C-alpha cells in the first residue's frame, strides 16, 4: 500500500495523523472488499486553499470539510470486477490500484469536532472514511445511496473503535 500525505498547514493534534489515515484507509478498503494493494493521497490544507479548489473543481465558492477526487470509475460502488479492464487504474511501476486523492480542511476538522461534540480524532477519521468511500464509487446524492454510505461509514468507525465520545 502506498499512502501519500502532504501537510500544507498547521495541523497539531494529539494523535499520529499519518497512522490514523493509513488505518482508516486500509479498513475502508477491507470493508469494501478491495482485492488490490492501492495508492491513496491525503492533503491536509487550510480554509483558503480548500475554498479555491472547491471553486475550481466544483464551481462552489465556499469552504468545505473534505473533497474527494477518485481516479477510477466504478460501474457500481466498490465493484472491483472490471477494474482490470482499465489500464489507467493501476500504477505501472508498483501495480497498485490508484484510488485517488483526498483533500481535507484542517480548520473544519477542529470546528466540526466541536460542533458535533466529539473528538478531533473522530472527525478526522470520519472524514477520511467518508472520502475513501467516495474514492470507491459510493455517493450520497440519493437517500437510498446515502443510507448505504452511512452504514459503511459506521462499520468502518466501529471496526476501528473510534466512537463519537
């Protein structure tokens, strides 16, 4: 597995954020039945940069908590059965499935943890779990899809024993 982590702002926390990223990403892939070694990138940035990226790629001029940029198209969520048909899905050097990039807003991790009344660790892990599911084809635009995605998020967080309190 390849986990790329780029810290573009101050993100001082009382836990090993690299280890948590790797644990959540691996757990999400296990929960979704990913049969491949994979590559995932996480960028932790500030309000200004995530707002710029959100405007550029989603035409939404506001700060958001997390953005997901999948590198692979799925016919249905976590359906890995046809991935090998896509030559661009795998890194030619490592052979790993390139899942995509997660861009996380440090400020929102802290503010949402406070708003929702849980730890910064929980918010950070949850946002990574949420994004990992997006990278594997899940979405929450329709209520049925949202319910499925919420169930997967809950399973990941439970597997890692990261609760709300």
